[in-house]
């Protein structure tokens, strides 16, 4: 075997320019495939991590059909579930929330919006909306402040109110009557996400529960785990806890936030199609390189056939050239890809200058992409490239085996 590899290496460099061009093609394709895969997987992980903090959590608890219908009456009592969820070793935090459609009124204007009831003490430090950098003015309401609220800066501007001003929320209570409550702006939310800044109103969940007439009510409990890799193991346990409350179920983030899940699937499918076309082009180039190589050596092949080398030996000679060519290109491309990915793993790629809106599907994302090291896919990409080169060498090998020694030595 080593003899054939050495022979393939020697033959590869008979035409250095052509071999270097094909090696660059293979190495460049591997580099692009590895880098784009790792940066894509890293950005997906970042998207999920940011999305679940503000959305459903890694696992979300809901009443049946709440996600489809969004009916405000589909609430459940949160306290019994919270105490059980917090005992699970995989759980890092639990965030009960209320999401009530309603009307917000100032002395000048009124707007229809969704009012969120949140436990500020639980979510501070996790929910990106509550980051100090996203509170442009004021602060998060104090625990004893039952009138304090956060409001999107764009919404506040449209209502003609600012920090310290009062506003009224109006929502439908459990008896079907319209209930209202006066709040005071303790902080303005500025995230550069239009959907959030122009519509978000956040008030204490306990107070919003009082307004609608349901004590300790929640539409959602977002369960954050210590690591997203724990989801598969935690789901059965969280479901058992959820089922202790009537008509409550636990859903993975993919089910609770299908917009994000579908966006990731579509984007990665597009990446796979691009890689398939890239590999197809490289395969055609490999066929061309090897075919040109064997055609230039027609007389040589005629001679070695005449001295007794079998058809299998001829095939091995061509396959060895393809093997050496592809392995060399894969190693070079992988090394370059690892070096670039190491930089993007530690420093990331800031694309904030390219976007104006940091929101997607009602959640907030940081405009920085970090790569990860997806070793299984990296290995698969390299193996597929080597196999592709070997398959591409079959036609040149077949061409060589059709050469007749006497004719080759006479004409060439």
C-alpha cells in the first residue's frame, strides 16, 4: 500500500501547476465547508441560547392549546409547579410569566399591546431585556414597588410619556369585565429591536394577577437548564411535574418557539445545498486533473502494460494519485479552517453594523457570531471529499485500462 502511495505522490508532482490548482480547490472547499458549518452551528447555538432566555426557556410549561390560541383565560397556578421544578438538578431557573392583551393609555394617547407580567427578581441576570445596557433610562422596579413598570422607549415616545410618568393598563378580567390599574414608568427599554421597543410593557406578575382576578396566575413557566445538552434527559421529568397540574404540559423550545426552530432548519438546509454544489464542482475538477494526467502519460501506461502490469495495478496507480491528492487537500483545508475557527471561537464576528433590528420572533439576539468545533461534521466533510475524489478517479482509470500497449507505444 505504501508503495502505491509513494508512486501516487511522485506522479502527482509531474505537473506542479495543475496539481497545485486542484489541491487549492480541494483545500479551499474543505476550508469553506468547515468554517461555514462551524460558524453556522455556533450562531444557531447562540440564537437558541438568547431566544430561550426571553422566550420559552429550554422547556416551557403551558396549558393545552395556549400557544395556538393565545386565549388569556388559559392560565394555571404557578407556585406548586415552581417548588417542584426547582428541585430538579438540571434546572438553573424557572420564570413564570403572564401575557395579557390589553390597552395602555396615557393622558395623550392609547395603544393596544401585550402586557407581560414578570417576576423581576427571578429573571434579572438572565432575561436580556433586563440587562442594564438595555434599560436606557431609570431602573427595574424595586421588589416593594407595586406600581413600577418597564415600557419600551418607542412606545413611551408614541404615548407622549417618559420616566416617572403614569399610565393606565386595561385588560379583561376573569369575569369578562374590563379591569384597569395605574402604573408609573420606572425604566425605559431600549434594545434596538423594533418589536420590543415599540410594544413591550412589563409589570410585576403578582400585580397583573390581581388585576385579572387570578392569584398567582401564569400563562407560561420558562424552565432554563444548566446546559441545552440536558434537554433530552430533563423533558420526561419536567413533563411528570407539569402533569400534576390539570391540562398543563411541558414542551421543548423547538415546539414552543417554532419560528426560531424552522429558521435554523431552513438556513442549515441552504448551507447543505451549497456544500453539495461546491463538492460537485470539486469532483468535476478532480476528474479533469486526473484525466489530463493519464492522457499525458499514455505511452508510459502502454509500456508498463507491456511489461506485465495488470489492469488492477493500473487502477491502483490512478486511485493512489486521487487518494494522495484528496488527503493532502483535506489536511491543508482542515488546518486552515481550524486556525480561522479558533479566532472566531474566541473573538467572534460582530455584524451589528449590518443590522438595525436585533429582534426576531419576539426575542432579542446579540449580533455577534461565534464558531464552535463540530468535530463529527468536520470529519464527515473530509471523508466525503476523499471518497468523492476516489469516485472521480474511476473514469480516468477506466480510460487508462482501455489503452492497448502496442497502439500506445506506436502513436505516442
